[in-house]
C-alpha cells in the first residue's frame, strides 16, 4: 500500500491530535495509508449525509480510535476529539454522537470488511526456507483486553493471570510467507511475518489454547498433508489429529 498512498500527505493527519503519521498510528493502531485504503474500499457502506460531509470522515476515524483506545462512555469526549472539533464546540464527541454515529459506522464496517481469506494459505509462494514443505500456517491466541464485568460469573471467566487483566482470547492463524505486509490485520508476535488467513473467537480468557483449537479446528479445515506450527500446548489433546507441531522440534 505504501506504493499507492503517501501517509505524509494523508487526509487523516488532520484528525489526529498531532498531524503526523506516527500519531495516527498511535491513536488508531493503523497507519494513515492503511486507513485511506480501508476508506477507499468500504466508504460506500457508511451512512450518507446531505450536509457536513466532513463528519463522515471524522466518524470513520473515530471508529478506529474507539476500537484501539476503548474509552468508557464517560471517557469518550476526552478520547474522541479532533483539533477542529475543539475549535468548533470546545469539547470532544458527545455520547449521543458516539452512539448514533460512531458505533453505527463501526457496525457497518464490521459487516462489510472482508480481508481474511482461508484459501490464501495455499498460495504457491507460501513457503520459507526453514519450512519448505507441508507447513502452511502458524496458530496462536492473542488477548483482547476488556473492562471487568460487574457480573462475577463473567469476570471469573475473563480474568487471565498471565496478563493480569480481564481478556477474551482470539485465535489467529497466519500463513508462512516471508514477504508479507504485516500492516493490515491484527498485531501478534510471531517468528515469521505473515498475512492473517483465519481467526476464531472471541473465547473466554481462561480457556487453554489447546481446547480452543480442539473446539474450533473444523471451522478452518486443513488438507491431510498440511501441518501447522504452534507452541508446546498444541501438542497435547490429540495433537496428531490437530495437524500441529512445535517449531522447536524442527531445529
């Protein structure tokens, strides 16, 4: 995307609290040129406005800032603001605008965005020297941090001592190409960079990774010859039928 969009001239810079690409990334989790790519591809699904077309872009930007920074209702006017909005109204977004506009835009985008394709793992260039055959994907889970629920039966399932916080788990699979652009999609720590080709979730934070795999493996089926890289826990619980292997065993 960097060959198509210039993030230093991006229209999204003016919505950041400081008009520089690094600030857009800090506030939204995405680079400015990635936001432009998403806007160009999915803008048509967003509600139309007869007046104040600028508000459409502002609400779009707030969607990503809301997801990335996850403010409460009380915090939203402090978190969701732009320099121009402060000049005009002296404050950030109202709760009403958050509910009627930003969350509506979020729902529309969530239904429309389609960038994760399971079939891409079978791309003919999906190989790296270390794992030249059979291995097509890597699997792991990542936490999605959430506020502690007032319902104790729920919070007991989300609090994960490993992270010291309340989380849901998201299972992510990436394919093993070593020339992939890692800007789009979810950020995870892996030994090889790659495109995300499959995910499941949300899962309770206390659920072990191997059980998540066992319960969801039919959602992302593998060919009989395929192998998936995963850490040690995936070797348990009928690992042979899970197509999983620990990369440390192949050193």
